[in-house]
C-alpha cells in the first residue's frame, strides 16, 4: 500500500470523475478502461478453462463488471453474470449502455437477476468478481446485497473485488456487519482511504490507471462545485445554513460590500450582515431589503467601531473584510484590530481588496482559517516579491506564501491559481469581459458564502473561482462583453445548481 498522502476519498474521486467529463473524458471511457484492466488481472493469473461469475450492482461498479465480462469473453473465458436487482432499474447511463451490449451476448454470457434474497443461486465458480457496490456506498448492507455478500464469502472460488470490496466504507474502512473477503482488490486511479484499515478484507491491492492524468486533478471544474454543496434539511431553521458578516465601504465607496453581500446571498447563506459607515447604510438598505445593515460611526472605519462589531463577530460563521474600505490611516488601524478580534473569536476570515493591502503591512500567520483573494498587484504587495512569469514557479511562490501565512490564496488572473501549503488548483473559467469593476467583489462574496455554508476554505475558494468565471461566461454568451457585476450575480444560482451546463458555454463561446 502507498503512503496516506496518496490516498483519495470517495468525494474527491467523484469530483475528479465529474471534472474529467467536463474536460472531455466520458465516464463510458473510464468504465471501459476499468473493466479491461480488471480482465487483464484475471488473464495474467488464470488459464482460460476457468469459470467466472461476475456479480454486478445497478450502479457504476456494476458497469465495470459488465465491461469486465465482455473482455473476459473475448479472451476465451466462460463467464456468467448475476445482477443484484432488476436490470430495468439501471439508471446510471454508462452502466446501462454496457448492459445493453451484453443483452445481445446472452447466449455466451448468461445473465440472472436476483430480485430478493430467496433468488440467490449457488455461487459456484473458479473465479468470483465482486462488482456490487462502489466507493460511494455507506452504512450497513441491505437485503439482498448482504445475503449475496455472505454467499460470496462461503463460496470456494478466487475472489476479486472491483475498486473496493462490497461492505467496506471506502473512506473509514469501517465494516458494519459483513463485507466481501477478497483475495485481490483492483482499485482505480488512487487507493481509497478505507482500504488500508480494512486490509483483512481486501487481499492484495492493485492500483490501476483508468486514463486520468494527474494534471487533471489540478483543474477546477463542476466536480469541485459538487464537493461544497450541502443538502438542505426541510426541518432546518434560520441560521442553520450560515451567517456571514461583510465589513467594508467608506465615504466614497459603498457598492463593493453590497456586491459581496448579494453574491454571497445567491450561494444560499441564511443571514448576511453588512457593516459599513453610517452614511452608507440608507442607500444600501434601499438597494436590497434582504441585507441586514450595521451602521458604524464615522465616514471611514476606525478602531472605535470594534465595540459595535464584537457581538456580530461572535454570532457569525465567517467574516469577509476589505471591499471598498479605502486606505485611510485609521481604517488600516481598524483592519489590524478587527483581525485580532476575529482571531480571538475563533472565526474564519476572508481578506479582500483594501483589507488585503492593510494586512500586508503587518502580515502574520493566524490561528483561524484564512482566505486571501488578491489580484497580481495585491499579491506582490502581500508577498513582498515579484510574481514569477512561469506558471509552475508562480505556484511554488504562492504556496510558499500560503504556508508562511497558514492561509489559502486565490490569485485572480487569466488563469486563477488557488493554493494552500499542500494543494493547488487552476481555474480556467472567465473571460475578457470580466475586467469590469465589481467582478472581484462578486468572487469574494461567492467564496465567503460557501465558507459560511461550512465548506473547507480551500475547496470553497476553488468552487468560488469556477462559479464566478462560469457565471461570467454565461453572461458573455447572452450579452457579449457588455456585462456588469450584477449581471454575473444573477447567474450564480444557476451555475451552482447545474455546473455541468457550463459545457455549453465552453463549446460555443470563445473567450
């Protein structure tokens, strides 16, 4: 087995598969390679006079089993298939396509449906392949899967599990009740986290490539959006889906914190408080009755405002500080005091725009999660050194800065670079029309909103960059480059709900 750093979680693997499709690698291709590789593990170990039973579920793991059956038939093995359930209930499209292929081969590959535990036949074969459940399966096995697993374990044949033995939680390695006792497990792309802890069930583990280049793992896509979305419980109450405090604005600028707040609201945050100088509060309230405004004394923010903000900092999940603040001396002092207060309260912090610039003068690693969203000039100010020209050197430099500040850094550029000390993602969405003022504020709001929904800061930054750029691409498709930041806000919800629709934009809109 490999070191823990090389393991992958089920949600990470699912995101990679979604992103692969987004970048043009179809799930049908991945399934074909997976099934072929499993069949090769059989052909290198056994003579062709062996009988093989492949036991398939109705999902993607079952589809891998269907492909395996076809390849083994081609190699000259005698193969039969058991399906746990009715084939008419297969909804996974790639699995259904491969099942349809096998229907025309039923004289060579008999297929038997197991509709309940009483219809489980004798599993009598030289080789038994477990293609029942994949990495997404959780919890205790239900009938008839549990009884099928028990039948597999009592059978005498050599047992091979596809991706992970059925019954093992692929992330924790936990087994609730029973799991397939495999002699060999062929897992794909990277070993799953649960395999090491459940090694008494896995037998030998082989990691098989399915054509997903490691570079693809660095590309942001709709899979990253799926990673941060949370199901909404119908019994939830106000505040269960996040509370965000946005602090910004000065005597001249009040639009920036409004854009941040409105963008965050479109991510699904329950409550957003906007703290701004008192003279800004009335026009902001007239712009949107959805925002809760906190009126702060003075034309510009100053250290005395902290007393008013303390109760709100305590009740929110995240603070977004910086949009439209300006660089008044007292405001820069406020930024330092405010960061100290947020840290003392143990709250997540996002620094943007003028908040970043002020932070650059006293930068330090914080004890709370920190996200920084600079453009190139702001990053240079923050890091104190020029940004290299080569992308890989840029990544190395940004990661070094991120490590020194214990932060996630989202560098806004033609290709956004999102880095923490260990992880890197590149985002390619967005277009030349997004040079219009306010798009950075929208990005700040999306990332802050996703973090308020309790997403991991790095994952929120990656998803936020993708969503912001994709929303801008939809606007460009609809209106050309004649866009405003508020146009982009109107597309946030649709991109979050249907991120794969951005494929249409990629194919029809040249950025």
